[in-house]
C-alpha cells in the first residue's frame, strides 16, 4: 500500500519522523538538554576580580616559598632559637628533625594549594571556598608571625603575604566573582564546558 496525502501511511495513522532523534550515548542515555537561560556558546569571560584574586593567592604562595627557602638555607639560627626557647627538652637533632618534617608537610600543602588555585581558575566554586579558608588562615598566621622574633626580612615577607591574602579574599568574595563561579557551575551541570 502506498502512503496517503502528507506522507502518512493509512495503516499506521501517523506520520513518519522527518529526522532521526539523537542517538543514545554508549550508556543508553540521550544527552541532557541545556539548562534554560544558559547560552550554549562560549563560557563567560573570567572577571578581573577572579584573575587578580587568584593572582594574589599565587603571589602569596610564591612569597611563602621564598620565606621557606630563606629559613631552610641556614637552619642553625632557627635551631639555636628553638633550643634557647626552653620548654620541652629537645636535642639539636630532634629540633632539626622537627624542622625537616615541617618543611616536607609545608611542601605538600603548597602542592595542594597549587591544585586549588588551578581548580579555582577553571571556575570550580569549591576551590574558591578552600582558597578563602586558606586565606583566612594565612591572615591569622601573618598576625602571629609579626609577634614572633625573626629577621626583618621574614617579618616583612609575612606582612606582604598577609596583605596578599586579604586582597585575594576580598576579590574572590566580590559579586562579579560569585556570579562567574555560579555561571561556571551552571554550565558544568548543563554539560557545557
């Protein structure tokens, strides 16, 4: 039997599809539709508040690494200060071991912070929150470092790090940053990159 008017098959009572539906993915599911109100085009432009906020945290991290290199370049004054401080009875080897373990742990945290910075740069809001918490810890640490006896260089470095952390916190907390992270989260949820 032939198709009737309008391409309909009279036996089936319906019109054949004019185009093929999207093929299911390997898991058997069709791709999710884009979220309403989101353009399917390119990602929104990263605002200056995010660029400079992440930059402030990068500068903070670099200054921290400089401070670590300066501190570990000559451990003898640090060990002497720790031994003169009294408190628990530690030998010179014990203090040296504590300082080396502290350096290894600090290096591991620096690597983690690099990962958080990368994810924050890519628009991951959770990484921004982690950076805000780390920034708050850096501010408190900077305040306590100013009260400790140290060289003028290390104190100045701690003050600069503290100020950079404050700048990073303020910039990543601003409205343009928050809106950009929300838009990037919505794009990821919609399957867009």
